């Protein structure tokens, strides 16, 4: 069940099953941090704001939210979506790691890495367990 609190950030009511609720939270955290990083890099400009880099942040953010919902609902397609999300989050983490010393980009790298690892675990579990 999806609900929308007053701050307009959707929340997910987790359906118990084979997927850990931590992965849902990791996906939603990743979306939030990637959007924050996108805004930060856009504002800073220069090498932080290359079109490819900004597109990657947006891709990662926009993929994480539906992935969280697919996991929470135990969708039959969650394994495939989690695999894709893990790949994009991994790529985003690597991109952020190129800017060591920048606190927000380091946070983004850590958040994306955590999401990638969680999604990879869920994809592996979901491919073995029927919905």
C-alpha cells in the first residue's frame, strides 16, 4: 500500500515475504541522495555538471523509486528490476567515488553502493522464491 504524507514523499507499507524491508529503504534513500547530488552538481557546475553525469544521477534516482515499490509488493518482476537497479546504482557509486574529498559525493557513493548490494541480494532471493 502506498501512502503520501504531507511532505509528498511516498512511503511504502511493506508486504512481508522474502525481500528485506531494508532494501526498500535503501532504494528510497538512494533516490533522495541522488536527487540531492544532482541539484548540488548542477549548482556547482564545471566538471561536476557534465550532461552524462547529471543524467546518471537522474537515472539512478528515477529507477530506485519504482524498484522499492516492486520489492515491497513482491512483484513477479522484482528480480529483473532489482538487477537493473543494482547495475545503475553500482555505476553511479563508481562515478561519485571519482570525487573523493567531496562529502556529498562520498555520501552518494556510499548510498548507491548500499542500494546496489541490497538490490543484488533481493534479485538473487527473488529469482529462487515464488511471489
